[in-house]
C-alpha cells in the first residue's frame, strides 16, 4: 500500500467523468488499498479514484467515529438506484478542496448498487452521513464537486482562491 498525492482544485482532472472498472482484479484491489491509505492519511472519510488521478468509477469510504474501529468500504462502479424525497443538510468538505466547507442539501437516503472487491454485485441502503458521503463521492465520478451546489458567487470565490494558490505553488523558472 502507498499514499498517493491528491489532485487539488483547480486541476481539470477533477471535472473528468470516470470510466467503469471492467474487471475486479489484483490491480483494482491494490488501488483500493492505496485509496484507503491515502484517505486515512489525509485524513478524510471518503475518496474517489479520480482524486488521486485515476479516472475509474471507484470510491472508498469510512464513516466510523474516531473512538470506533475502522470500517473501510470499497464501492466499484457505484450507482444511485433510488433516493428519498426527504432532504438533509450537512456541512461538507473535500480533500481536493482543502480547508473549505459549505452546507449542502442532498437526499437524506439513497440505495446504491455497486461491485465489491470480490467482484460481487451488492446493494446498500444508506442514510445520514453515509448517504451524504456516497452522494459526494459518486458526484466526483461524474466530474461534479460539492461547490457546484453552493451559490455561483461563493463558488467563483473558492475557484479564484485555489487558482491563485496553484499559481503560487508553481516554482518560478530559474534564470541562469
């Protein structure tokens, strides 16, 4: 397992639509282990493969509390097949948009169909934080960020801030 570098806004990779995983094999399982290690190191509760530069429909989640045992979950080719009419609001953040948080309203519950690490079709009914996290990470697979749910004014401010930070990170050319 290895910790992979995170893709940070405004990198256009974050807007790519991820491709389905064709076969669940050792390479996919290794990627899921790297994703979990990267997520735990960040630290975060969810990570989509695209956030480490892998445009595959894969995500990992662990919504266990700090005082609980880790409960990692791997979702391959996840799709929301049902969502509740009830809504909930959570303050969301994103490892690809560090230190920025905003309240986002989403369906309170979802049913998600996915493939597990053994290649078996599964379904999960989720509500609360897990439902929010699944929707957030599945959005990543479709090139959607949580800031797309906030006002255009706030979103533009966030994007400008991260563009400036990205420019500041680029080392100036050495003249010699």
